[in-house]
C-alpha cells in the first residue's frame, strides 16, 4: 500500500512538472511571436502565415487527390487553411486565448499520449494545415522534426491572380509606413 501511494505521488509530481514545462514553452512561443512582430516592423518583412485562400486564388486547381497518412517534415508546413490570424509563419501562437488548449496539447505530447494525425493540404511543395494547428505549434516548440499527417494534394497550374492587381500597390506601399501599421500584408503577396 505504501508503494502504491508513493507511485501515485510520483505520478502527480511528474504531471505537475510536465504541465509547468508546457506553460513555460507556451510563454516562450508567445514571446517569440512578439519578437517576430517587432522584427517584421523593423525589417519590413512579413512573418504572417501563408493563407490557402490566396494560393487557391492564384492557381487553377486541376485535381485534388487523397494521399493518405504520411510523415511530413515540419519545416515544409508554412500555411493555414483558416487560422492565419492565430499563428505566425513559425507557428508561434499570436493570441493568449489559445493558451489553455496549447498547454493541454503540449502536456499530452510530452506525456507521449496518442494524438490523431493532423490534416494537411499539399500545394506545390508547401503544406497548409487544415486541422491540427496547435499540434504543429507544439511539435515545433518541443523540437520535433517530423509529424504524422493525413495529406490531400492539390494539383495546380498558374492562373491570373486576383492578388496580382495589388502588386503595383505593394511597390508604392513600401515607401509608406501605414502599410505595416494599418494594412495587414501576407507573406505570399496577397493584400486584403
């Protein structure tokens, strides 16, 4: 009975340690987001995550095919289908409201819990996250190199880009500070 109590205490202590480590990793990731915001302002280079809707508008989709479960290098995941305002290009969280969910995912990953694979869309060598943004963010913060994903590949050709009409505006906007203060600017050149 004494060993069962000791094991239970040790298990509780280990869970508390993992939870506090996950909190520290979130705080580090959130601070890194602010670092990249400042760096973006100073260098006039965007660290916004790529958006699938902009890729979709700049290309004509010929075919979509299911590629199944794959192991994908994390450095090739550069975009999002629908969470462009929640993570930057390095998948650092941009909002404190995601803290609890991020920490819960981090705790589960550090305890080696079985998590479902993320869902990705593969477009011309770049992966966009459909589902699993927090898992990608945590995996990058804990130092993973690869992640399991269910991949759908879009086969595309170039089309006339609706975003191309903004190219002239971008050239002139580089001379004005208001571009970075008031108008969000996407890493792949689309302005909305």
